[in-house]
């Protein structure tokens, strides 16, 4: 036992092994700081860090051994949230956008200080520990379970819920509610993602490069199911990639070729390549699973649909909210995530028309057809404004509800898929159907600047509408 463990253990014996096997022989002060040589409490706890790994202290804690990761993770979208900030400012302008971000949105990012008293659905932030702390029984681990993703990703695109086959509902009427999340949101059962049904964890697909690197998303469906890239052998791995060599769960030598991601060339070290098969080994359970490979026979009309993303066809459903209202109450107080304290002014949210059906489709910057969901079909009121404001914006989403491909009619015979919404029913302040994204003449498309995705063009809509008429 190190001197630090022995000294701190005099008072904290129950915490002596809480760091987990990989860190159990480290002195407490290497992570928690303080002075283990002191014999009185005030001196021993001087400069103590209760939660090492917060991005504010990561350089002097986790970064002492993992400097490359603590440097790169600060530039990861999960830490800086640039897309969220940019979209909100574009939609609402200043200073109202930053007020909204501070009070409601900024709670979901890694730089938020850790608060261990929050329930799982609200447990966010903490820097390195946000993902790598698995509780006092397991300590710090690289085998990050899906429950660590849940706190942030059960909101917004609801990826954590979708993947497990749970969809939010309105919470009234005769909806088939199966339970309530610990933050009060009622949910129903929907088809789980086929990867979840097969037992895959989030980290079985998502790489360290994507989760802690500067590029953001790294993995794509094609990386496993239709990988045409040259295989990468150990002599081609960089120093950072070679750190994972000891975790490879199957025999591998200098000649072994590994699949790589198309975006960054990251080796998929848990996928075993043979002459006849691809086998994914679970990073959590170690179990082997055969990967089905793309074939032309199973994708009829592939040439005619070359611009379709995998998720455009294979997403079974997506979360959709077609009604949202925000009201600002200046006399009330609300927690400010940026300042870390209660401040004057409260944004009050209301929502309705929560759905979980097949998503609409849009076009991303690469010209691919992708699923889209309402980012905001939102009215808002603020004392600074002379009248209520309305915004209609859709966002691209990979729903993580992968399954059998949707039928041809669900796109070619669907106004909803084309972004036109229902033919009957209520209209929004902009004259479009409440559940629409764009008009048949292209109305609404100009509201999407800066989003990275656009509606189908009037020409595309007309071409596809011919199957309806």
C-alpha cells in the first residue's frame, strides 16, 4: 500500500479501494491532491479535490498520466457544445439565446462540475468521471456501460432511450405507458435497436477517437457492414492506437489486419477479420457476434438509391415533438448552469404532440438523404418582445432504432416522409401543417440556414409525389 493510501486510510478506510483495479495502487493525493503527510484535518484537506477529473482540474489529476486525452477531450463536441450554442443563437438571437442556454441547455456537457446526488436521468458532467466512474463497487473503468451515457443522451435526440426501445409519451389519455423515468417523463415500449437486441453496448461501436478526440463522431454503419478500406496492421498503428493492443480479445500479430473507420482511420480493435466472417467481440461482455455484411442481393435498387443513408431506410422510428412553448418569467429564479448558482429569471417549458413514428427525410451537406426530426416547432414569449415568436426547425438525427428497412410506400407514398406533414389538421403561424417541415413550394426551407441539413427540394418532392397522385 502506498504512503498516501495508508495516511488517508486512517480516516477513509472504506474508500481505500474505490478507484478500481487499474488505479488501486496509486496514492490518493495523485488524484485528489491534498497533503497525505499532514496529521490534522485542515492541512490534510488543503487543496483537496473531491471530484478529480472535472475538466477544470483534469490537467493536474487525470492529465498527469493521460495528458493526450485530457487535452483532446476539451475540443470534443460533448465538452464544448458548439453546435448547440450556434443553433440556439441563430434561432433566437442575443441576449435571449444565451439566457436560454444558461438556464436550460448548458447542463449537458462534460465541463459541467460533477453532482453525485442527481438521479441517473439527470446525472451529467464531471469531465473524465462523467463516463469512467462506475460507482464505488467498480471504481474507475475503461469499460463504460450504457448507463453512463444515459444522463445526457436521454434528452434532446433521446438516443439512449431510442436504443433501448423506450419512447416518451404525452402522459395523458390512453397511451400505453410502461413506466416513468426518475425525472418524471413517462415512456412506452417501442422496437429496440437491433444492435441493442443483440447485446451490443454503446462503446462496442463508438470509438475512443470519437468520444474523446477532437473530430466528434467517428464510426459509421459502413465501417463494419461494408468496409472497403485497406486493413491496418500493428506497424501502421500510431502510439495512441497501440495503447489498445493489450485489450484485443483474440489472437493478433504483426500481420493481423483490422478494419478502420472511414472518417479517421481508427482501428476497430474489437472486430476480428477472417476470410469468411467478421466477428465483433463485446467490449463489456467479451462475447463474439457475427457481423452481417452488406450484399447487393439484399439491397434491391441500390444504384437508384445510392444517395440514401443507411439510417434513412433502417430507422424503425424516431422521437418527434410537434408542439413546444417557452415562457420567460423574470420574477422567478432558476439554476444557471454557467454561473453555478440560482439567478433571477426562469424559462418555463410546455410540450405536446409527442410522437414516435417513422421520421421525415432531409438532405445533408454531403447530399445524402437522412432522417430528420423536429428540433423545434416552438412558440416563445418574453417581456422584451412585443409579440410571441415562432420558430420551425428540423435537425438531422441518427435515431439508433436500426431494424428491417422501411417499406417503399413509407417514403414514396408518404407526405410525412417528404416533410409536408399531414394533409389535414391544424396549421402553424407560418401557414404550414403543424407537423410539416416545408411547403410543397419550398416554403420553410430558408429557415434552415446553419443547420447542416435542408428539406427535399420542390423538384424532389414533385418527383416523389407522383406515386401519390
